[in-house]
């Protein structure tokens, strides 16, 4: 935080901001002026400043009012949301290369039903010893309870009651759309989770929720392509 010398006002401002955002950030340094070397050393994720400053550091900078008005609150909230989103994308991307492997990527798979698609994807996982023979039946049972299709593009079959020896996402870009519950699905991502990787469930389904809100990006993932092209699109 870059704030004026007036200690009473500065402390009041910091206290007010921390009351609003104490669960999402902490102040690592408060300074009366901007000094690039000192900022680099503190290595903050965000700069809050009551002054107009210019710099070339790759750190988001938010102008704030010393009296913490509504505009200040909104600007800080938006900056924190952007940081969270960027952090999530980095975490997601760091895992995708391990979860989606070439041997479980099916380009232009020709299946006529959800059951046929799930059987094909599970077969590859079972042959490699990632899941046992009961996994497919549990996934199909889950589908009978409620289809796992999202919007008119994507299905995410899964089995939370069965664990895999290694967390894996088997992917099928379908040659033709398949009726999957209420939707015509062209992309299937079957999620098999290792018990020790349960945090990946949240990361993956947060990504699914984000993609549903960006139909143009999701549409690109359905276009039949090589494994390398698919991974470039999903990381993008």
C-alpha cells in the first residue's frame, strides 16, 4: 500500500480495507512513497495506492481513496477476482498435462450413445490398470440417476464412489453429436480421480463452470483436432 505520511489517515484507511477483505488478502508492506526496488523486494500480488504512479512492474495497481469510498471497494474487489481467476487458470493448466494423456485422447470417436461412449473410454482406462472392472458400471449408474451433460456440447461422466489408481481424464471428440440427456453432445471428458487428489474435483468442475460461461471457447474444444492442438486450446 502506497499512502501519505499522515499516520492517522493511513492507519484508518488500512484498517477499513482489511475489515472488508481480511479473508482474501493481507498487507505485506505499507510505504509513504513508491520505490521500485522496495516493491520488488516485497513481491506483492497487488499495489494499492492513493497517489497517481507510473511503473513498468508486472503488478496490478489499483488507485484507492484514502477514505475508502464505494469505488475503491469495487476496484479492489475486481482486482482480487482477477488475481483469483489467473491463479486458478495457472493451477488448472499445471495439472492438465498430467491428467489428459495422449493414450486416453480419442479424436473423432464414432459412438452412437452415452453408454457406448462411456464403455469405450472406460475400456482404455481399465486396460491400463487405472480403474477396475466395476468403474464403468458405477459411471453408467451415475448417468442413469442424472445425465452429466452440460449445455449443448459437453458431457462429464464420472464416478465419485470409485477411485482410480492415477487421476486421469479420458477425452473423446465425437465424430457426430450424441443425444445425452437433454443435450446433443460432441465432447466427452470422463473424469477418474485418485483418492489422494480430491482437490482436483473442485479444480476440474470450476473449469467446467467457467467454460460453460464462455461458449465460444467451449465450441473450439469440440472441433476435431490432434492431441497437441486440443491441449493448446484447453491451456489457452
